[in-house]
């Protein structure tokens, strides 16, 4: 998962996020497919991070990484039971000794359930 000392989130050998990661850095990866740095970017395939499978999306603000969202998809969860995924995310953070909502020098990690959009995710927010 994320290195809480540095804020580095290694998705795989080709892509890592960290404080100060720029859209121009993303453009140098194999995942760049003419996306723009204004909209949310979704990686096409599910990614394995520390043995768990995730849908990964991220957003830049002023050309700097602002947030990376991980949605665990190890289990099939009915749309009507999406809030259960929040429990899975909470357990992943706990297993990795990451305190939900704790403010680090580089940003914070939050396990969230957005009832309005019915989505649970682990969100890594980087300081601007």
C-alpha cells in the first residue's frame, strides 16, 4: 500500500504517485493515452497493489497530483450493498497500519463511502 513516511503509492513498476507528481510525469508512463490533466483519469485495467485488486483513478489540480482513489474489487458486491466495501477498505488500512484520516506532512489517506454516488473508496489526498 502507501508508504506513509514519504506518501509514495506504488501501483506497479510503471507507475507510482508521490507528493509533487506532475501531469507531465504521468504523460511519460505507458498509461498515458492522450488524457487531459483536467478530468479524472481512470486506468483501463484493474491493478494489483500489495495483492489486492483495485480500480484506480486520479485527479490533478494545477498540474500536480491531488487525489488517487482506489476501489477494491477483490469481492463482487451488489450495488445495493456498496457500503460493505467501506468495511473492506477500513480493514485494508488497518492491516497496513494506516490511520484513517490522519494528516501526514505530504497529505492524508481516507476510507470513504459517498452515499450520494454510492461509491466506497480509499482516497489518498496530496498537499498542494
